[in-house]
């Protein structure tokens, strides 16, 4: 059908369905925030050379629907990220993460945030308050910023990172390879941790093309003195190949799924990164 023939103001069925799905997603997230049904699920990031040791955990935001089902971020974050609701989700992730760090002195934890939350008053006030009260929390906190988010406001991200790194906080570039980071910005960001996107990791033991690309990304990270992490490690073969290639850490279902009820006993073996 020629879309030019569609009368002005009328939506196609597909457009209407997408718009309804987005409205329903926003309503679901807003209701979860109102009910205080927002949690962190914790996933271990494992040392490649010592796979019995946890380097740190990542706290992944989750919402619970009215019947208690856990909804992962991938099902809602893209819809809410550009809205104020996305800023509130970032604030809740930070608040839950700080609570976990305070209650577990051996814990090192990464928390996701959007660059759009930089300067958001509630987020900034939460972080400043905890740094003022307990500097050890800052030293154990890693803030993860996605590649696509970082390049939206690169100059602001650069200043923001420099200020917080001076206060002991580390930064991770999340999903590296999935976006379009300009290397002129990449040199200026000074991330402490480089997390390689899972699309290059899954099945890497038997994929020569991804092997070459991951080796190149690892070389970039190592050149800029960044701690390298492979995301979405799902098999022993992939873990073995990555360890042999020289990756620093491994994260994925092979080592542990994100859980709302973590076993913090392994925190005693945490090694500092960055």
C-alpha cells in the first residue's frame, strides 16, 4: 500500500500497535515506581584467571508487576530512558546500589545510568550525600554508561567523569561495540572498565570473525589501561577462549544469572579494578 495515500492523521495498524505498547510500558513502569516495586538483580563478574573469584557484581534494575513477576530492563528501559521516568529509574538504581554497598563492606558494585541523568537533582544529591558520609562507598562504586548514551553529550560526560573519578568512583563503558563511539571522544572519556557487547561474545570460541573483532577491542582497552570485561559468556568453550586471549573478566549466565537474592559470601574475594 502506498503510504502517501493514507489520509493525514490516520495511523497505520503497526504504528498504532507500537504506540500502544509504549504507552502500556510507561504505565507499567510508573505503576511499579508508585508501588515501590523496583529492585536490583545482582550478577557476578568473574576474574578470568581465577574463575572461582568474583571481581565485582553488576546491579541490574528490575521492576515487579502486580502479580510479582520480575520484568528485566530490556523490556522497558528503551521506552522510558528519554523521559523523566528514566531519570527516576536511574535514581532508584543508585539508591538501591548504595544500600547494598553500605550493608556489605566487601562488596564492589556497578550500577547502570544514562548520561541523561547527569545533573538530575535527585540523582546528584543522593550520590553527594553518600560520598560525604562514607568515602569507602565511592571507592567501591562503578557507574556504567552505555556507549550510545555517552556520545549524546560527550563534553558533559567527560567533565562529569573527571569530577567523580577524583572522588574515587570508577566508570565502565557498557555494551562497547554495539554503538558508534567516535574515537576522538573515546580518547577523552578515560573509562576505567571496558565491557564488550555480548553480540561479539556469544559463540566466540567457534567464530573467527568475532575473535578478530574482540581481540581488537581488547587491544583498545589495554592500550588505554582499561579493565576489560566480556559480557554474555554462556559456555565453557567461550570462557576458555576469552581467558586464553587475555580478557580480564567474564560476565554471563555461564557463571551466574542475575538474582534478587544474591549470596554475598563470595564478596570476600573481590579484587579492585580501575
